């Protein structure tokens, strides 16, 4: 169980991402979230995903953490593509595989037929690239940032101290909850726990027996934390003294300015292209920009 907790906890290191200022990491997450939503080109989204993979590799994470990322990305890509292929409702659409034909008695009549659409696979692939890119960068930031540095960074960004404290506390609780869940599952296996029993009632009862002690431990730990905070007369509105200081380095300034310039350029280009498509504003001098946005953004 200690190994499971170590996987979820942040690690110390001397890589580029470990040394980044926590404020830059927060802006990086905001930048990635905005860009992945704004960009529609599959090729560019694939490039962003490969960039997240390269960034993760540069952080020199452990093999166990790489396996976690690979598993989560695989489940995200497969689940998104499969669900979009089944429920894709736009036109045109091409049937790639028939699961239940429309003419099948009972099931075909009730469902109207269940098909896998090729356009749905492609649309799901684009959406999964968005999710996977944001997830990789999010895990990278969590695994390379000490919670104390993150708390200080949020404070320097003028985020209310109460909100910053709750955010960092929630992040610090995640490894503990994961370790407790692993302990409960291990104890359940010793009692011949079968998670996929026959029947919904038996399956629900089995998983309820697993979730009950996990939630109970979470509530008990939250009550202990609240009592500890109150006993120390915690007041988020009072000024606080920070013994540990953070400062921007040259690499932080370069990355921060680069992100702001790139974000402004992407949003500006998409805005001009939107005005052109909606026939609100057009100028011949911007035709190269329109072509670039059409193919790459």
C-alpha cells in the first residue's frame, strides 16, 4: 500500500518541470485547457498531445507513474471513441459496423438499431486528444509540485487564502485516499471479494461494502483536520508569514511570456477567422491567416 501512496504523491527532482515556479505551472494548466478547447485541427491536437508526452518524459517520472498515465490515456481514448462512434448523431455519417440491426425483432425495434459510425470514431479521437493532453499536463504538474509551493504560488496570485488552503489540502488527501482504498480492496480480496457478481443487487451490495469504509475514513479524517485547524485558531483573513519564498527565474519568464503570446495569437486568429466565416469582416491581406487557421487551428 505504501507503493500505491508513493505513486500518487509528488516527487522531488531537478528536472525543468520540477524547478518551474508554481505560478507558471498554474498558468500552464490554464493555457492548455484554453488551447485544447479552442483548437479544432486533429493534427495540431495530436501535436499538443505528443508535446505533453515529451514533457512527461522529460520529468523523469517513475515507471509506475508512466504506467498510470498510459492506462488512463488508453481508457480515455478507447472509451471516448467508442461512445462517440455509437451515439454520433450528426450527418453525414457512415456505418462502419452493425451491432444490432434495425430489423432485429424486439431489440432492433426498441433501439432503432445500434451502429458504429466512422465519423463518430474520428470525432471521438479528436475529443480524446483534448482530454488526454489536459490530463497529462495535470498529472505532470501534480507530480512535480510540492503542495507547500503550490499554496504559496496561489497566495502570490492573490487567490483567497481559504480557497487556496482547501485546494492544496484536497490534493494532499488524494494519495491518502488512494492508499486507504487499496488497503480496503486488499482486505476484501482476503475475504473472497467478487466485484462482478451475478445480479445487480449482489454487485451493488459488494461495492457498497467497499465504499462504506472508504467514505467513513474520509469523513473521520476531515473531522480530525477541522478540529486541528480550529484548535490552532486558523483565520484565512489574517496576514501570514512565509518562511519559504519563491521567485521567478529566467526560464519562468520566457515560458510565461511565450504562453501569453501564443494564447493571444491563437485567440486573435480564431476570432478573425470567425468574423470571416460569418461574413462580418474580410480583408484580402489576411487570406494567408485564414488558410492557416483553416488547416492548423
